[in-house]
């Protein structure tokens, strides 16, 4: 069986009124559901428009975060940081007595390293 010629596919799609567009410089895509957040990093997004409808195709590395751990997931419009494991947050909080907010801030400033965050919080 012969391979499909991409140029012919594009021409056929155009005849059918289907247009595609690749979004540039996409870093992350966050899909929020009632119980989970899907964080797709190093995302590649293609938009396909046909008959007035847009379809988004997203590829990348996916991390699924349960809603109980979603405190580290930003609201729409905020930059998406790397998600901190709930176990690391609890460990740092238990060792330092710091609030959740201070703990997350310390972990972020220490690139997610719990031991460094503990030292930072204890020494401040």
C-alpha cells in the first residue's frame, strides 16, 4: 500500500471546506473537569475548522491531578506552574508547621525540592 501524499490530503480537505491551523508557542493546556484537572505539558495544538465548528487536537505529556490536589493548578488566565505532589506539600507542612500557602510558595522557589523547602522555611 502506498503512503498518503500530505499535499493531496490538504487539497482534498480544502475542497471539503476543512481548514487547519497550528497554534504557535503553546506551553500547557489545562482541562478542568468536576473531579480532575488534566494538565498537558509541551503541548502541540492544531485547530481544524469545518462547517463553522472548531475542533482542537492536542498532543503532549499528560498529568492527571485529582481535584483534592488541584490547589497548585491555577485559575484560567494564570500561568501554569509545575504541579506539586500533595505528599510533598504535607511533608513540608508537618516538618515546619508552615501554612499550606507558605509551603507551596517555598516548594516553588526551591524547584519542588521538599528538603530545601524545609530548610528555607525553618531558617526564615
